[in-house]
């Protein structure tokens, strides 16, 4: 396992990060702990959670993922692990999360962090991320910015001040963003510089062979401001593993159980592009999942690739992908497909 410095922080994170959003819904506590033990034995030191997990989000299960992680974490040498979690922001209608998060302000940050620390059974988190912007932005499959959808929002400086209080208290080491835009990242960095507030050290956005929009603007932002990508959904909700090819719906798979949850990938050209990537991978002697993960990991702006699994066979394949380097022929093949099917799933 290789490790990379996370932006301007002192954190050295494994190139593979263990995602957790299935724990407490598709995975039991025992299964989650088995995943953790295996991942750590392979050199993974980075684990990503969120207060709203597991998914699909429900009032009955909210917070369960962090609790499952916490019962494992309390038995570990905490200083050797990098634990990330996320603050639920307003705008998504999750009224059961802290009574409905109304803003990323001091009260919400304090209450959300206290809840996460309690469930995680730890005194601090290494990386605390705003799950999506407090303000309106087109996200989760939408790309057109419509000013008529703008809503009242907490100023970014105030959000930074609220997070900074928890950093000074020692309960957060570093802060990050998720599902952000180039303008948003630049504003967070600018205001941190101008007001001596904590600088964001990462951005967790979707990035995969079917959605490479990070390359258009955010990669340049990273180049100049050193805010690298934590890539989530590198297998595009499992599509890039090939298991949904030819309209297959494998028993127990996420989209089989929760069909409405994958609308981001229910778009024109997704099946066609996925089939071509799978064929390219097999021609190169690779599994489709291995090629897809190795591509994301190979990008110069990616600090860590977040993988999630519902069974140990998937997890083993995902982690082994860290040993694979794609040759020029495969990379050229990927670009050829991308030109014909650019960003079929935003």
C-alpha cells in the first residue's frame, strides 16, 4: 500500500480509503468489523464515514454506521488510524438528522460533531467534512446552475469560524469539503487565508470513468491551492464492476434492493459506455472493477480512492487494485471511449 500527503495537512493517507456507507443497512456489525480488520491488515489507514449513514438514508438507521465503526475503533490504536466523517448540511430534506439541519453554523457543527464523536467512541476526528454545500448548488446528477433556486445560507466565513472553534478545541484535526464546486473551494481557501482560519485540505467528490467532471475545473483548483480529491463512487454505484451489464440485477446488489437510489447512473449511454470499459478491461486481462479503480488512483489529483463493499470478495478485489498500474495502451483505450461517451453520468 502506498500513502500520500493529504493536501497541506500532516496526514499521510493510504491510496485506498475504506468507505462505510453500507454498514448498518446492507452489512451487519460483524461483517463491517471483518472488512475493517482485513483492510487494516492490507495497509489501509484511512476510513470515511458520515453522520447520515447508512444509505439509503432513513430515520430508523441514521448514525448506525458511525456506531458500528465506533465499537471497532475503541479496540484499536487510535493514533495509527485516520478517521473521517461528515456533517449533514441543509437542503436534502433529512428532517430526522438532528431535527433537520438548518445551517452549517456554530450550533449545528457543535451538535453534529458531539453526536459523531459519541458514536465513534473517540475524542477527535482527523478529517471533518461538510457533506454538501450549505448553499444551493446543482449536485447529485444535476449540472445546470439555476439562480432561482438560491436560498438563504450561512456565510462561508461563519462556517469556517464554527469549524475553527472545534479545531482549536482539539476535536477536529483538519477540515474538508464534499460535493463542492470550484468557486466553493476557492472561497473557502480565500477566506481562510484572509481571516487566519483553518484551510480545507481535501474535497470528496464523485469521480469515475462515467463521471470525470472533476477534471474540468476542480483539478486546476487543486493544482494551485493544494486541495486534492478523495474520490467517492469510483465504481459508479457498481456499474463499472460490470455486474449490471445487459440489464442484470444481481440478488442483494444495491440497485436491486434500492432501485431509486441509482438514478444518477440511469442515464443515456451509461450501459453502452460501461460495456465498452468492461470489454477493454478484459482484453487487458483485468477485471472491470480493477481497471476502473486503478484509473481513478492513477490521476495526479487523487489523494485517495474510497472503496465500499458488501462482501469480502469485493473488498479483496478493490484493495488488490492498488497493486495495478495501467499501461499506455489501456489508458489510450480509456480516452478513446471517453471521447465517444463523455460524462454519461454526472
